[in-house]
């Protein structure tokens, strides 16, 4: 059968020995057919496979769908995991929140080199293309969905992307397969459903080869995007710093078109959702080109764009650490909050701290520099931490995310920036493992 050979060819092209094939199993037509094909493929080639059903809890039938998936997987001897998720819909659509929760759940079951199979088909590709067109997207948006793409340390593979829904349904009927129908697919308040029920049938009737035409256009757009990335890669590298910041002076030398493209590449490389053209204009005019004594920022969906020392930074919306504190003991690890790593004091004959000085009072770690002063060993006098952060070139948004080691009321050290002169020695070392 054509559909089976298409599925097998996609797996053969990307599968590596000793890795696992993970199927995102919703229970709908597409994933139900792929479950059947995957079971056959796994049995024939003796590969490790796993089905993951993400239980969103959005439908009254959600429990029944999970049970049905369990029944199918048991009958096919395919291991199934049911992953229940809760949605964060603040400021986002239910569709977007559900998609993010689904992929976050699937990510947990993937290791390096694994394949994640998802069931998008040619009709889905047509809908995605039309939605991008409706939004006024450029080539990147019109590229729609790729047949294969990186995901975490694995790859997403869409084996049915060239196959229409009608072909998939005919295949399922030929095998007398059952599948679940999500009632929300009939709700035309969702734009994708509106396209599916009102536009796609008429387009297919008028232009029978519309799926192939859209696939070709999407592939051409993707090729153009890839070519632009290749041509701009050297310019991005020249402007990029090791801390992922972007040099404003390098951007200023470019044409507006090249600069906009480079900003998009930079944001994309950091995993941010792509801003609108208006937001990109604001990024350049109101942040990069703001007065030198200003502290400009632009808030995007995934964080803020800030400027410091003639560079652009992406800053996440972090929790406040002003009230956080932790006692610090010799040879014990202090777990820092908010993924800031670990801090430890260890005995060392080549250290830079004095054990005797540290024994004068209890030790603790804090993040609030308000009102504190210190005398760095290499400096001639004491200064407020606020001034020292400026002198050491620490961006304003990182000054309350840099651990401060205290001995009683005195500053011992500030992160990996400096040690106070009163605690200099040779038998103890402060290690900040940023993970």
C-alpha cells in the first residue's frame, strides 16, 4: 500500500540503530493509523517503540480516549504512557496552551537520537499555510511544517505530511480500524476548523492538486529561509557574544533589511517566538537607539529585550530573589534558586579565602545588595555594591541574581566577581557551579 510504504520510507530515512521511536498518540484518525503502522514496523525490524497519550482534560470524553488508546496499544503489544497535563492559558489561546503542554509532556520521553512521530498530514499542511497567509507571514511562516525537524536532542518526524486525510481514512477503513473523534474539531470558532470545514473542500474540488501545490510552495519558502540563514550566518557570528548578547554597533552598519533579518535569527536561536515587524522596529528604535543614559526595554511574549554596554540582551521574567537566603557550611553544597546552580565553600591549599576569617560569624548566601558595601582585594577602597556592580560591568537585571556570601554583616564575596580584602587567604575556595 502507498501509505504504508510512505510511512516506512520516512522511518528508514531518519531512524538510527539503538534509538527509540516515540509516537504521539491522540487516538484520532491520523495517530491511530500510525499506531498500526508503527506496531508492524517495530515487529518487522525489532525496534524499540513507545506511544505517549497526552491527557489534556479538556473534553468530557478525555478519560474514555485514554482508555481506548490503552486498549489499542495492548492489543498491538506497544507500550503506552498516559501523561496528564494542566494548561496555562493566561494570555494565550487554548490551542497554543494545549500544544505547548503536549510537546513539553512528549519531551520527557525522548533521548538523544530518538524519533518523535506526529500525525500531521497534507490537509493540516494546507490549513497551516492558509493561516500563515491570513496572518501576513513571510517565507518562514509560509514554510509551514517540515517533514523533519530538531526537537530537544531528538527529531520530530511527520511521516504522513504528503498524504491527504481522505487517503488516511480510506486506509483505516480498509483495515476496519476504529478511532476517536474530538468533538472540538467541529467548533468553527477555531480558525483551523473554519478552514477545514469551509475552505479546504471547495479548494480541493476546484483545484484537485492544491495539496501538492501548497507543499511545493512551502518547500520553496523553506529553502529560501535556509539560504538566507546560510548567507547571514557569518554576520550573526560577528555580532554575537559568548553570553548570547548582540553588538549594536555591528547591527548599525547593516542595511535595514539585513539588520531585521539578523535580529530574527538571533531571537530564533534563543527559542523566542517571532515578534511582529512593528515590535522589531521598536526593538531597534526604542531599545538599541535609545539615549545612552536610558535603561530601555521591550517586553515580548517570552521575555524582555534590554540594552547594556552597547549590546542587546534577552532577559527572562524571573522571580524576585530579594528575600531568599541560605546558610552556608564548609564542604556542603548550597542549592541556589531559579536554576542559578550551586555554591560551595571547600578547603583548598590553593584557595583565595581564609578559613580563620570565615569562622568569625555565621555564613549565609543572599541576593539583595541593597545597602551593602565591600572592599575588593584588588581595589584601593570600599564602595557600595551598586557602584561595584557597575564597575565590574554587571547588567542591571543580573545584579539581584548574583549570589552574595555574607559572614555576619560583612560581605565575603560577590559571585565570581571579587573577594573582600578582609577574607583573603590561601586555604579555602568558593566555587559557583552555574550548571
